[in-house]
């Protein structure tokens, strides 16, 4: 790690003084200044596109807009600093409005919306020559003149600040959240993340980076032109981020510097410029998705390989340690009081009554199992309880609170959910996957407490030896258990477990039974969907049998097993 | 000269183009689940190829065949050789690849003909036909009639032919379609083929009346998408929304000036987005 830090520090110093060393032909202070401003503006695109994965295809609009706004305001006689502030604020406000409109919809709307905005900015700038200077651009004047070296100092300092703030932002909780959102929005919502709000914030912050880089560049060059905010500029910006390495701290810097330098040293590149950008972009997307930074990292790993983590994974065997004494469910809800109330809930998809007038309660300290043939409405019911679907009729109460109008992420703290096919993040470690739920619980924990809590949880699940491995290094067999560990951390009142025992061996099922009994003894209310009837009979306090969207039996396991109607409808098909 | 009638005529022509572009975009989006941002490049490419081939004194009708054929092959090749092998990649990355393809297409077009707009003669000559105070060329009439009938023919193709029904099945549920023996990949390839063909033909018919440059592709993709989004991504509804969009844009251009067309298009996109947001389940975004 120290070797790496040293290398980074040395690289930074060399990079800063490089334009004056005359080693690299064509890399002059002037070019370095322009590249630095450009790279600063690309940090915004890197945040929104590289880190978050939003398809912001018109980001140049937010690079040019503040310059235009500032210039226009200055034209009305506003002082320089006020004009800059207004220009930036206006541009950020517009970004915020755009996000409010497009972020809620599928990504294609955001892609077309941002692209369309670049068309608008370029078109309007051309269409209103009296205000914007038309095709030749708007001349911007600063009340001072800086020397070439002073501009370079400003650019280097601004870029350093930009990189530092980005690195500070894109780590820990934020980075975990972003990876989760990017990989699986639904899982992110269930964990408690307000995805729409988050993406709106990210786009707004990103526009600030774009704007600061853009406005500095505009005053440095002295003019802002329509094509600076247009589609071509946006595509070139994307190309530089992608080529450098989307999501990486130094990605945009590397991409910008390389591309700008290549064009500076190659004469007559004008005609080929767009094609080279395009080919570079396409080839990197297709064959080196991590960009140059990733390529360099791979080379570095060959030079200084990390110690190989050994993956030993006989889980769920041997003695199971005690679960941690999690601060149990608040005392007002003693064991035996109702946690989840489902009152005459119905869900119709057109003419299909997926769930029809279903009522039942799940109490604290109780395990209730839902069984029934495929298509009985069990999964729909789970989706209704977690807020993914809205009921057509009826009410769902959680701790006596009506859940109507409570969105998925707002239920995250109270409900821990696992999925039929686990929805974990492959490029996070196991411990980070667990911590990503702690990140979004209402009571604040610092990073160290979160990690300690998550490690204790993994120890309780006998998963400690996997804690620091990336999820994609671990066999799919363990994912189910890791997801259960994530769902049950942070003492949710209700656990919704979708086929927790599927794919487990008999021995593993035994351990799962112990785990669930411990979770129950902590006072959790647990609702399980499961096809393994033997497992259900061992663990459940009550069994609910569904068929065709209706409850056809609800009783203690022994009674259900001997119920003739239930046997005919469901068990008969199995036994 | 009556401004209103003239705006109707030019609106019908652009509307025909938007309907043709929208149909292809919807077919590809529904069957292959990819928003093809390189869709409009077939429109621009066909025009650029035409201008280039005519400059090389290739016979007119042969040039049309080559230009259209090349555009269709490029669209199908994009799917067959670049997107299909990466079918399991996330949708966002696939969109990014189509954007990269559009990007490369723009670069190639600059290389071929430069940045200035190019054009070529119309297929159908003759004096403009005057009617109700407006004038429309024969080519314009052919474009409108072709656009309307070709976009409408898709509805018949999808419901009456075996191949069409297989495409509908692919759009509805590719896994289920595959299980009952539908060749899903063939359906998708045909969708790209039809998309490329319609875009290229729209280009051949419209470009002599306007002009084309390397920038036209993405702008056309965006308009095709807006038409498609208004119809709710319906392969039959996009006929109406395409013509509606063309007429509206033409009216705006006639009465407010051509330069406000981009902002107005964007405003329509915002309205569509707000309208669609209504349908998004509460909490927003993805579906389970």
C-alpha cells in the first residue's frame, strides 16, 4: 500500500511539472492548462456516468451553459464574481430540474433527454446571436489578466481540488451505495435507498463539477461557443471518460491528457478527429470496459501482485456460534403482539386476480410460512408487503402503521428481505454487501461501528472467512446465506425470506433451522415463502396455504399436514 | 402561397419520415430490448452514400440499391456482430455501444464528404403540384404515401404473417418464445433489418428535399424516439404519433421559425416524460 501511495505521489509531482520539463513533445503549459480545465469538467461526467452508470449523453451542455449565463449576466453590467456565481447556480438549477423530470423513468429517457438538451443548448446559442453572439460565440472578459503560468497554476490547483473532492466523495458509504444502485436498483430500494433522490443529487453535483471546469475554461479562452455545449462535445467528453476509465478517480484526467496530447502532436488530425474519438470510445467499451486506468492496474498487478486470497468455503458445518445479541425489536412490541397485519389484501393484474382477499397476521417472535403451488400469489404478496407492488384493495399494516403510500425504501428499516435469486453486488466484498444495509438505517453509525457490526453478523453466520472476498469470487451456494445475513442485520422488525432453503443440503438445512430459530428468539417476525414442506413443518409456527390467489388453509403445521383440502390442492401433488 | 397549407405539406413529409424511423426503433426496442441510438445513422448514411456514389458516376438506380443495401447491412451487422454476442451485458452498456456505433458513423461520414451538407437529385422529377395555396413535389407525395403505407404495413405484417407473429412473441417474452420454438435471434435480426431499411428509404426520399450532414443521424434518432415514446413504444401507434409530431414541428417551424424546433422538440420530450412518469409505480424506476 505504501509503495502504491509513493508511486501515486511521485506520478502527481511529475505530472504537474511535466509541461516545463520539455520531455514530452507538444505537452506545453498551454495545452496542459486547457486539458486540466477539461478534465475538471469531466469529473462531473465521471461521477454521473462512470460511477453511477446514468446515461448522461449531453453533459457538454452543462459545461457551456454557466459560461453563457455568466456572460449574459455580465453583459447586463453585473460584476464579474456575481456573474460567475449566477452562471453556475443557474446551470446547477437547470440540471436539478432535468433530473427531476427524467431520473424517475427508465434510463433510455434520461439518455435521450440529456442528448436532447445538448441539441437545445447548441441550437439556442446559434439562434439568438444578439444575446449569445451566435455561431462565433460569446466573448467573456475577466477584470484581470493572468499570465500563462498563472493560468496553469490555477488550472492545476483547481484540478487537484476537483480530484481530491471526488476521491473524498467516491468512497465508503457513497461508493457502496452507488455500486448497489448501479448493479440492482430494486435491491437498492429494498435495502432502503431512495434511488430517485440519490440520482437527482448525483446529477446535480455532477453539473457543478462540469460547470466549474467549463466556466474556468471559458474565461481562460475568453469565449464560449455553441459547439462547446453541443452533441459532438458531449460525445467527445464521454469518449475521454470511457477511454481513461469510467468510475476511476484518475480516469478522466488520463483520458483527457492522452486524447488532447495525441491531437496536439498529430498534424492534420481535424478530419479524422471525430472518427478517432468514436473508434477509441467504441473499442474501449467493447474490449476494455475499465478503460486505461484498468489496463494500467492490470499491468501493476503483474508487476506487484497482491497476495492471493484463499477461498475455503465449507460453510454451515460444524458448531454454529451464537448469533450476536442484536438490540432486539423495541420494547413496545413485546413478543406476541402483531407485527405485520394483512387485511383483505387484493392485487389484480387486469382480469387476473393474483392475490384475492388475503388476510393474516404475523406476530413478533413468530415464523409464518406461505406455501402453495406456483402461481398461487405468494411472490406477489411478498412484493405487496415490501412495497414493490401496490395493492388493488385492502390494507397492509406494519406495527399498526398503514403502509399505503409508504414507498419501498421507506420500508427498508423495518423489513429485511431476501430474494428467490439472491440480489447481491458482485463487485463488492461480502462485508461491504452486509454494510450496505447498515448504511441506510435511520440511526447513524460511523464506518468503524458498521464494519464491526457487519463482521459480528458474519461471525454469527459462520461466514467470517469470506468477509473480505469479493462476492464474485464466492460460489453461488453461499449467496443465499450472505443475503440472509444482510437482510437480518440492523434488527428489522419483519423478515421476508423468499425460499431460504432452496439448493441447501440436508445438513445445511439443519443449520438454517438453527439460525432462523435464533432470529425468532430475538423477537423478529419472520414470513417465509418455501416449497420444501419438511423444512417448513420443522420451523414454522403457522402455515398459510395459498392457491389461485386465495388462502385455503391457515393453521399449525400439524393441522395443515392433515387438512384434506390442503392435501388435495397442494401436498397431494407432491406426496 | 398559403403558409398553413404549406406547413401541412412539409409536416406530412417529415411526419412520414418520423413514422418510418419510429417503427424501426420500436421493433428493435421491443424484440432486442435495446434502444438503438445508431438507428438514425442509416438515414444519414444512405444519403451520404447516395451523394458519394453519384459523384463517382454510378448509375442512379444502382446507387439507390447500393446505398440502401449498405445501410441495411450496417444496421444488421451492428446487431449480428457487435450486440448479439454481448446479449448478457447490462442494457446501459448496450445503449452505450449503439452510441459508440453512431459516433463512429459520424466520424466516417465526415471523412467521406466533410462537414458541409450534401444532397442529390430526387427520384421523381416534375413541377411541384399546387393545391389549396401550397406546393408539394411529386417526390414529396411519394414520400408521404410510402411512409404511411409502409408504417401501416408493419401492423399487418406483425399480425398476419408467421414471421411477424414470431416477432410479436419475441417482444412479449423472449424466453417463452424460444421455448415454443421461435427463432428469437432471427426475429431480432429482421427487426434490425426492417429498421435499417425504413430509415434508409426515408433518407433516400427526404434528403433530396432538404440535405444531410454528419450530424443528422442522432437528431433523427431523437425524433424517432420521441414519436415512439408518445405512442408508448407501440409499432402500430407510432404511425399516428410520427405524423402528428411531423405536423406539429412543421407548424412550429412555419409560425415561429426553424431555429426554435429543437427547443420545442425538447419541450415535447419533457411532456412525454412527465406523462410517462404517471405510469411508473410509486417509488419510481425499475420493475421487479
